[in-house]
C-alpha cells in the first residue's frame, strides 16, 4: 500500500473511532423522582373535518351517491339506460317546474329537497349508481335499501332492485311495487350472496307512465356502535384514543362564501330534510354526519366534543356587526341542543333525535383561521353572549394573521402549523420557553405537509419531535390535533392526510402511528429531562430573489436596490413600469406610478372589510448573500408590509414583516429561524429599510437602526428530542425518544432516582429502511411500529437509536 493511502486509511480510522466515541457521549438524564406538571387530560385529540370526502363517501356508509338528486340539474352519478330507446329520465325540479304542471302534481318530497328523478317509461329501463367510486359489498351482510317514490300517468311496473358486481354478477336482489300518487317510502333488506368492493346498484322496471324517485339509499345494516358510521374507519380513528374531537372544519366552517358556510341547524333531524351544500373542498355535502352525529361520535370515542362555529365570516364575506344576531343565537342554540334539558326547545329536539341525556359539550371555538379587527369585534360579541348564558363553556379563539383577540382575552387560542419536516424539528422546543402567563394553546391543526411526499417516515419523525415538545409543555399546550384526519384516495383535495381509504380499505401514514404511539403511551405527569451531547440540527444556506408584500394594508415601495456583499449593484428598480418577469401572487395585482410600486386595490379591499395578502417578487433566484435597500411607506390598513428575501416560491415566508399583527409586531423569518419584536410603524411616513442577508445571519434596519437580527449562531437545536412521563396508574416510566438525524445515535440513559425499576420493559420503535418510505393501500403497515422486550440492570440503559426513528421506551416499576 502506498504511504499516502496508508495515511488516509489511518485518518479515516481515527475519524471513525472519534465519531463513535462522540456518539457514545449522548446522554439523556431523566429525573424520575422529580415529577413536573400533570399532563393535560385533553392533550391529544382529533380534528374531524369534512374534506377529501371524509363523511360522504367516507365514514358515513351510504353507498348511493347523489341519492337525493340535488347535486346537479343533470343525472349526476346516475346512469340511465332505456332498452328500446323510448324511455327517458331527467332531474325534475319542483321549484322551477312550469306552474300549471306543478299544480297538477304532488309537491316535492319536502321543501328542502326540491329535485327528484323523473322517469318517463315506455318499455324497459334501468338506473345505475356506482356510489363513491364503487360500492363495497360483503358476502352474508345485510344492506338496507330504501327509496321514496310516486307515480303518475298510470305507471304500474314493479321495480327490480339489484346489487351487481363489477363483473356483472348479481349479489342481491329484491322487488318493490304498488306505487301511488303521493310520496311513500319503500324499504327492502338485501342479503349479499357474494363480495365485491366495486359493486353497483341497479333499479329497473318495465311499462308505461311516469315515475318519480327520491332519497335512494343503500346502507350496510351493521355500523359502528349502531350509530351509523363505517366500521373499519370508525375503528381506525377510535384507535387513536382521542381526548377531544374538533369538528366540522376547518375552512368548511367558513364555506367558500356565507351562503355555503356550515349552518348546524340544517344538519339535524331527518336526513331527508338536511339541505345539501356545496363543500369548498369540491363536492356536495349531504350533512348526514350532522351536528348531532358529530356529538355522538365524540361521545362514542370517549372524547370531549369541540364545535367550531362560524364567526359571521365566510370565505369571502363578513356579516355586518349589527346583523350578528343570528350567529349569536346559533351559538347559544348549539349549546342548548348539546346540553339543554329535554324541556328546552333545542334540548327537546336532541331527545327527539335519540339522545335525551346531555352531550355535555364543554368546548366551542369561534371561527376558523379568522383574524384582524373584523374577527376581534365578532369574537367580543359572541363571547359576551355565550358567557352571559353559559359561563362554564370554554371558548377558543383563532390565533391568526399573527395574533388573537385581546378583548376579552381568550382562555385558549387555536394555532395552526403546516410546514416541512425541518421546520417541525427546528421548532420542537418552541413551547419550552413559551409565555406561561398568556392564554393556553390549542394546536388545532398541524402536520408536515411539504417535503414529505404523500406522507413519509421523515415527516412522521419531524411530527414526533414536535409532539415531544407539546407533551413536555402540556401545562401550556392543552390540546393538539393533526390535520386533516381523512382522505378518500379518489378525491384528494389536500396534499397530506392522516388516514387514507377507498371503498373497503384504509391505511394510516407513518404519522398515524406516531399519533397512536403518543396516545397509547401518554403518562400522567412529566419528568424533567436533560439531553447532553446530542447531534445538532444543521441549517442550510439557501438562495432566492427579493419581493414585497402587503396583507390588510396598502403600502408603497420605491428606490429598491440589491447589492452584493462586495458592493456590486445586482439590481435596481426604475419603476416606470411593472416588469413582466416579476412574479405576482395569484390573488392580487400591482401597479407603478411616479416611480412608486404599490398593490392594486383588490375587490375585497374595495368592499372595505377584508384584504387578501398580495405579493410580488423580482431579481435572481440564485442570489445567496446580499443587501436590500429601499424606501417603504404604509398608506392605510390594519397591518404593515413585508420585504421578502431568498425567495423561490410564492408561498415561501422568508421575509421581514414590518408592522404585522395589527401593527404591533416586526417578525423576521428565514426558514427555521424566526424572531418577533413589539414594533409598530407610522402611517404616511417613508422609512429607509435595509436588510442584510449573509449566510444564516439576517439583520433588519429601519432608518439606520438595527431593529431585528436572526442567526443560527445563536440557536441550538438538537436532533434528539425526548419527552419523559410517568403513568401514575401503572407506575410505568415512559420515554419518547426521537432521533431526527440521518444516522444512529448511541445514547446512555440515566434514570435518576428510579429505585423501583424492575429492569424490564418494552421498546416500541417506528422507523424504516429509508426516511422516504410511505405506506399505501397495498402495503398499509410498511412503516409501522415494532415492539421488542427491553432488559437492563440498575438505572442506566445504553441504547442506539437508529437514524430517523421514534422510540417509546416503556419501563416497568414495582411502583
Ligand atoms: O385541514 C385543511 C385546512 O387547513 C383547514 O380546512 C383549514 O383550517 C386549514 O387551512
């Protein structure tokens, strides 16, 4: 071997020994006899949102799609076949039918269900419905078929009802007959003689005359706890042992506009009279899982129900303050429905709907992702009315647009986080130093939904790291839920969702198993943990162009210049026109006038009450280190303006937000680094702004004064995250250890003061061959936890934690 090669090999060996030595140094010390705070009894729950066909075509097991024919003016999701070509079918709308005609006919099934299917028969005909991407039919099971029908013009044919497999075999059949001139329901129980997850329903007849059909339904007889939920899916969510269930959204609470918001009063009582509404996640919602069923679902899981109610703010519009009466009353009535005595109006209805006992609703959230002054005003009036009548109800506020209402100060605020794996790892200690004097935190929606494929191991590991932070700090984070929970794989409207299913199967993301591992191994009190010598998280230096933005504000920008660190001018605006190469956010426009750049008024700005964020980007996406100088002036609005840097995509939030959160805050954010300061700016004043972007140190100056600085040199985040608890009931000591680094980390665990350890326990480990590994319908548990016995002596455990792994060590004590 040549001398140089020998030298290199020796160097490699030294490095290897050194690395192994350093690895062995990671120490986790748990103070077993120094219990900290009690873990919030409501810490981990679920967020049940009507998205991705989670209810219709999901947990609500109706097999017929568009059973009420309300979805469209055409036979949507139905097929009609006329054997001789002489029969026809159309959607009959009682509201728009010609007057004379309407007078002759019986009315609609009910005033909320105006459309029905009209078949003009002249010979044999057939109607087919595939349900929600195929009906799952299981041999030996009973299916309850029902429809409402009326006939005219002497229609007298019986109807053959068949369930047919995708390859044409009859799986069940029956006959209904003797129709009359007024609406009547015709039920049938069908027993399946075979199985097929992609079966369909056929209704056929032969003869002359006119037939009207309504509410054509086919439901499995068996449902979860006999409360009308698809069994496998209900079990999958129940297995998470949720301590609370927030419902029904999400953005669904707001709706795409105020006419399509969630009105709970339209979702109770007979399913035939529940008005169907276009769900902004792109399908018709039948509201069959209505307010009552959500409360029932929560009760059946042993979870506290949390109703998120509209705050008088739709996706596009806001109810004037002096017309909030209905919204206030809806909130009061919702509480009365859930909890009121049977003698009360709404409590009486609850009893009539099958639940005389109170549902004991304790939590109500006002609005979803609403913010700014409009929200604060509506919050104030709704809270006052609710607390005047129901002082014990816990009312949750939205934390949005960088703030939450201050009058009255909420008891609990709902924060939402969607980001990439690095962000969650980097922020895993966010709550360690959180203000304990402010409102309690409900992390109502969180998930790694970027940089995680369809939901891979790496995303799950990052969430596990983040969850250790919530558990460690559950004196302040009192509730948290992953979002969204459900997705029918045939209608995915959101990129990453916890449980995915088709007509008969489901799989959980690796994140599902993280949720379950936390839920199964919670513990009742925290134990103090110290981590030493763990690998540090490294932050990459990125590149990108610059940009400007406003939200809830009109502002002007001029004299923009970008200079390299060596003083070379990289970019200068002349601002005589908008350069076509500049990229704009899709929801706003920009103008230049007299050398000044400013957002063009958006329709909502003109409406006067709501502003969308508006941003524009320019320059080279390959720039790394540079200095931006410009002048900017706030003209009007609640907030200030933003200067973007190292920007590659419109949604990136590398920016300095000056005068955000209602002009109270300056926030400097760069990937994993962020800082917020109480700074407000004056309206009508031109500020000289300078942003220095060098390596991972960013400095922001206003009028020559350094206002804010972020730097990775000041941050110290580890790739080992731990939460330690004790379960007072079993006496078990439970350690949750996340290794988010790429390689194994050798660790010594010192359980101080744990004299009662038995030396045995188990390790539940979630990891996989690659951080990119995902689960699928075909391989539903490819990434799922494995359990092994653990034996040790004394109070020290030496263990290597694989790269990208999450381990629960559950250690027995003799109490
Ligand atoms: O969970 C998906 C959506 O994310 C929710 O509807 C909304 O609250 C959030 O923006």
